[in-house]
């Protein structure tokens, strides 16, 4: 959608990928929900370790809204997606 991808070969250099077969997990804490996106760290296409991204509900909703925007060619659909995030936050 306008921006050109970085120039790299996926088998060379450092890379973060989602862990196949592992889903995002939600955890309830005393401060609210946390979400964990499991990732694997690769160097030259060899696994070097596992990690992940921890996100608050607000961060996960922002990521969701950004993905909706990038994955649709209909701006109104992306706005509906963002509105549904805001509605869930208030309820």
C-alpha cells in the first residue's frame, strides 16, 4: 500500500517470526488483561531462541485496528473495525 518492503532475503540475517501452532494467549492480572504473542528468533534461518511480545488490551486493540486498516481496501470497513475496538473498551 505505497511503502516498499525492506530489501532482504528471508533466509539470511536476524528475523522474528510467529511460532507455528502457538496462538496469542490472554492472561488476567490485577491490572487488567495482558496478551502474549509468541515469537521465535532466527539467525540465517536457524532458530536461536523463543520470546514474545506482551501487550496490554489497549495495545492489542491498536494493533488490531492497524491490521484492519492494512488488510482492507475499504476505508469504511477499517473504521468499523476501529469503532468496534473502542466499543469493547468501554463495556
